[in-house]
C-alpha cells in the first residue's frame, strides 16, 4: 500500500483520497454505500465542501461510527469572519463531528492572512484553538494566490489542480510545497474528465511522494478502479508514458478545465460544459452529448454577448469566448457527421 504524509500536518493516508463533490449528484443511500466501501477497502481521506450542496450531509451519515478512523477535509467560501463561523458550525453539524481535520479556505480571490482586514485567518486560528479545526488549508486555481500561501508559511496544506496535463507552473507549486514541508492535495487528477486512463493518471501522480490525489467518485466502477490500485499501484512504464505523451500532444495548453469559476454567464450559457464539449465528445463519446437538450445547451452559445466577464474570471487566463465559439463550430460539424 502506497501512503502519503501531508507535510508538517503529519496526516498519513493511502495514496487514494475520496473526492466527495460528485456524491451530491446521487441518492443518499448510494452515496453512503460508496463511502463505506471506500473506507472498508482502505481509503481514509475524504474531501468535501460547504459549497457542494448535500455532500457534507451524505458524508456525515456514511462516516457514522468510524469518525475516529478517517480524516475529513472540508472548505468554506466565506469572505467574512461571520460567514466563516456560520459555515464551520454548519459543516460540523452536517458531518456529525466535533472537529474538521483540514479546514480549507475555498478558492479565495486573495490569500487570507493575519491583519488583512477580513478577519478570516484570525477566525481560523480561533477555531483551531477551540479544537474545531486541526489543520489549516487553502484551495485555489490561481497561481499567485497559491504561491503566496506557500511563501507565507501559514498553511498546512494546499489543494490545487494537478495532473499530467498541467504545466510546469503547477509543477513549481508541487516542488515548492515539498521544500516547505507543506502537504499538497491534487484535485482534478483526471483533468475534469479529459484524462480517461486512470492508471496513467495515478502512475504520474505517484512520482510525487508528498502529493495526495483526491479522485471524484460518483459510480461504483470508478471507485473500483482506484481501489484496485491500493494493492497493485500502476507503475509509470513505457506503455503508460506513451498514453501520457499522446494526451499531452492533443490536450495540453488552452483547454477548459471545467472548474466553473467563470460562471454565471449573464445570458445563461453553461460555459464549463460548452467550452470543453468538443474535447469531451471526441475522447468519451456518449449519446447524452447529442441529445436535443445538449444541442439546445450548445446553441445557447449564439446568445454570447462577448462581454468578456468569463474571460476576466478564468483563473487559467483562457480566451473563453473563443473557446465557446470553437467548440460550437466543432459540435455542429459532429452533428452533421463531418467529424468524430
């Protein structure tokens, strides 16, 4: 069994973390069954967020009776101290626990620190003093915020997108965390669904001893894939490296990660789905991508105001309006049978 130690926090867990965002999309009974199966077969790190609708509630039910045998990480999007305390108490109640192992600021636009006027970091310290929080973390999609969090030395963990499709800039964060003995939690290890070879994804991330991937799990067959890697972890051999090289050639660079931080669109375009539809439909074709509902979703791109709001909010600096236009053009070609 391959284990990860999350920096100075010392939390030691299996290389597979359970990302609980997707369980908000399934029934509670199914979510509870998945979480319990994950635990029973070796997964002990569970990551959720106050923003993930009923994910915390489902996780709380699933972890009844085994709370002391697992580690729970959750997040607050609060921008004020009052909001922080409200989120924390809500999360504690829903998760049915008296403490959070890693409490994370959820993708803040700035790096909370003492004396910044927001009161957020001071609230976090008070929560830690009260025993309601064990370790302090931050999640982000902005390189500048992530670097500041590392350099300040105020955080135990950083959660950031990291996969074999990310760039050298993200790799710099990984190395910087190792140097500072800061735990690195890798979200979007499958690049939001663009990576369809989980063995290659796992093998790539396994090279970094201090990196803990959290895999978003919604279906039992997805869970089973990662559970199989506990006893037989994939090794980065020539065959898997060839998969990685091919994917990098096709995908690396200006692709939508599907993070959704460009939303909402003033005219209702589902940007985080539409701006990556062309890639998704070519890599993992599904009938649902060609339904009347999907076609209507893509046609909505015609209503784009070119206001630039999505482009300005994209943490990756993408030209989102152009991505939407390109994906819509490709999608219409696919519908017409010109490309698949």
